[in-house]
C-alpha cells in the first residue's frame, strides 16, 4: 500500500493544489510513483495535471469510486495525466468534477467516512505515495481523505487567517481524527508556507507561524512567483526556463518531504 498524505487547510486560496501537484512532480522526478487523488469538487488538481473531462466519453472520477463503496473501486478511475514530460508516467490521477459534491449528502450514512478507504483498498498498491488534494474545509470530503491518510501536510500563507485555519486543522488531526475517524496513527508531518512575498507584514506572519508550529514548518518556504501561477493555469510541468526558481524551490521541498514522511 502507498504512503498516503493529505494536503489540507481549512482556508481556501492558500495554494494546497499547487503544493500537491508540484510535490507530485518533484517526487516523480525522484523516480517515485505517485497517485494524486483530487478530493476537491473544483477539480483544480485534475486540470493542473492536464486532465480534461470529456462529456461524451464520461471518464470515471473519484466520486464514482466513493459512491460504489466496494473494495478497490478506485482502480477503475485512475488515469494518466496530460503532461508532456519524461517523468509524467510516474504520476497517475484519480480526477474530480463538481459531481464530487454529491458525496457530501451522504455524510450522515453509516460509516460514510470510510468509503474512500474502501475504494482505495488495493488500488494504490502500485505507487509509492498517494497525495490527497483536499477542499478548503475539515468537513466530509476532507474527512474521507483524513480517514484514509497516514500523514497530513498543512499548506498556509503568511497570513493571520490562513494561520488560524492551519491551527484548526492541527487541532482536528490531533484531537478528533483518532476517535471520530478511527485513525489514531494519523500524523501531522509538516506545514508549508506558500506564496511568500518580501514584505514586512509577511515576514512578521511567517515568524508567527514558526513560533506556533515550531519544527513542523518545512523549508524552503515557497515564494510568490508569477511563473508558478502561470504554469498551473497552463497545466504544464515546471520544465519551462521561466520556471527555474519555482522548480528549484519545489525540488528542495521534495527533499524535505522525503525526509519527513516515512516510506510505505
């Protein structure tokens, strides 16, 4: 079974998807096999990895695998990504569309939070890491991922509201997940500061995050760079010469990931 890692924050817009996708890219460049499970109905990770929903072919998505509630159902929704890169074959995708929101209505069903665990049973044995790109909440869709995960990585910005949201995630992982999600070994492995700018306010908030989370803060922080955002919008890997600095930052962050997250 893969080592499963949930990428989380309770606040939107902090760059969870960017970090999830670029960590998947960095791991693939290291020769690791990675499955990205898109747990956000917006489907941004799916799009960023070059996947497009075809309404005529109607490709299966993670929503259908969760709904099936049968062991290994995710095997039938795992697909290749759309990048043209030598390491693209090391990354697979369980994509999402807005229909994933339908699973929210099932939150009250008996053991509904176990459905992703069931769907992935045996389906990700062929990869080294499964990364869950979670929506900006700690409600049902994120809880599905946290019930299935071994580890959690929080993504935040150097912003008071993002940091407060990160603290809520830490509290949920440490206080509620062991009992409510029957996942007592779920472990917070790190906090990534994303989209850092060279301002005094951001520096102050970065230092505040370091005081709050201590050694959980990963280096390097990811600086705000337009080229990184453009690569995401264009659904391309960080191979363009314009992306040299973001590529180097995520290569270093990948090394931090590999040191902090145990292998499967």
